[in-house]
């Protein structure tokens, strides 16, 4: 092996390590959906127990992201990232060995905690490992494509595993990936700066965890019970109260969880809002399309995964292309163009008629996958570049928290539209039209919040 080849492999190692961890986290959001019926039968789980195997992970993951980001900034992002990978991998092993439903639910909650420690540090580590703007843009682009690939491939992989080797392998596949991720990180990712003097404001952390978790829970239930259900309204009300308590505490705290320097920065707040909107639109498309393919067209879980493949295939291509173009164009044109492309795609699906042939849906799915991933690179770069020194983990956590809330809202609204429409096809088309509108709003925000290209 030549010195250049060795250096090239070392240059790719941090990206591979971080993307492996992120891929595991997002895959576990969707891969279990196909396995849930089998798990319920084999473990004699109640309906509530089955729901908590999926929702519990999402609640803890979304709720503790800001805590994970704050811990990374204080203790070092590499340390917290590695801790998260270790917790996530051990919890995956526990899920695979679960003797009953309660054990599985608790293990899934711990998995969600590990995920919340992994994700904020992943972006901060990439920013640290690739200081050059061009290399950083490529790294952020590939990191972002992992989400689309993992989310869309989850049903396909889950279906293959459940139908061949059994549901426990849905969790066992995380073990070698987690071990490789940990080894690569410890060997090839440099230690991160620490800020031990920064005090953790635990009352504020508890308030934000409660607010995000309650809101996520309410959104999950809204998709099943309806938006007027007392439990849903109570959850939203309690989330608002927790958010208000968080705001009051932030005004009093000497070291706030979200410093005003972050919340006053147009690029960070606008980038977080754009992330919420494009996650809402893309994962709403994936969720409603998955249900449509299975319920209306009679596709199996594996066939549904294959049907969604056009959207998945475009994410990696778009991320690589945007990483190359950003040096010439800057981030704003790419984000705007990506959102407009995705909007055209979902608008085309909505206009395709009540029962379009699958071939007519390939281009809309490709446009949504391409546009979302094309815009994600620039949005991520915008948020992370605007983060003050020492707050990269917190900025990453804010960005990913809003994205998770966008995904949860999409599932809730998509489920409601499909359930309340005069027929499922109409609900699906309305969902696609709402997603197209979200993309258009994100394009407008990008014009206002993403910095223009540098002149000269």
C-alpha cells in the first residue's frame, strides 16, 4: 500500500465511523415496523406493548437530543459519541435477547438514549475532522444521505430479516456495525475539545426533555386517535407548559441550554425550521406511500421497500453532487433548488390521479429524494458553520431535534389524512400536496436565512 492510499483511507475513516453510527440510529426508527406483528405474537405482547416498542425509542431519542448535545460540548463530542454507540449496541443486544415484551420496551428506551448521545456528536465530529469547507460539505452530504437510505431501506431490510432468520436479527445486525463504528472512532477520530467549566442546567434539561417527549407522544397518538382526543390534547397542553417552563428557566440560567447567541442567529434558527419542513415532507411521503403501497396495492413489506427504492437511490447521488457544487455556488442556491425540485415531485404525485400506475410515481419519488438530500447538505453546513465556538454539539442537537419533530408530525398528520379522507387515495394525494407546500415554504425560508454565496 502506498503512502497516498494509506492517507486516503485515513481521511475517509472518520466519515465512515460517524455515518455508521448515524445509519444505525435512523435505521432503527423504521426497520422494526415490519417486525412488530411477529414480535407481538411471539412475546404475547398487548397492543400497548407493541406500540411502545416503536414509540418509546422515538420519544427518548427526540427528547434527549439537546441533552446529548450539551453533554458533548461539555465532556467532548468524541467521548459522548462513543458512549452513545456503546449504549446503543448493548441495548440492541438486550432487545435481541428479550424474553418478554416489558424487557424489550425497556431495552428500546435505552436504545433511544444511546441514539440521542450519538446524533449531536456525529455532526460535531465531522466538523472537527474536515475543517476545509469543500471536504466538510461532502462529509455533511454523505451524513445526510444516510438518513434517507436508512429510513427508506428499513422496511425492506426488516422484511428480509423477519422472513428469513427471525425478528431478533433486526437488532443483532447492529452489533457488528456498532463494534466497527466504535473501533474506527477510537482509532481515527481525534479527541474533541472539552468545556468542563460549563455547568449543566438540569432543571432546563428536564423541561426540554419533557416538552419534546410529550409533544412527540401527542403527535404519535394523534395519528391513531385523532387530533381531538383528550389524551392528545392533554399531551400537547403539557408540552406547551413544559416549553414555557423551559423558557422561564433559560432566562434565569447562567449557562442556558440554548444560548441566546444560537437563538438570535438567523442561519441556525432558519436552518432548524428548514430541517423540520423537509423532514416533514420527505418522511410524510415515505410513511403515506408505504401505507398506500401495502394497503391499496397489496404489496408485501419487501415489495414496498423495493417500490420506495427510487427515492433512496437519489439521496446518495444528490449528496455527492451537492458537496461538489457548493464550492462554486454556495449553499443558498442548492437549498432553494433542492426544495423546489422536491416540491415539484410531490405536486406531481398529488396531480397524478386517484390510481396512477407505479411507473408514473417513480419520477416524483426520485425528485423528492434528490431534492431533500440536495438541500440537506447546504442546510447542515449553514447551521454548523453559524454555531459559536464550543457549541457545535448544541447546534447539531437543535437541528436534529426539529427534524425529528418534523418526522413525527408528518406521521401523525399523514395517518389522520388517510383515516379521515373519503377514500385512501384522496388522503394520500392530499398528504403529498401538503408535503409539496412544506417544501415551498422551506425554499422561501432558505432565500431569507441561508447566507448568500461569497463574492470573489
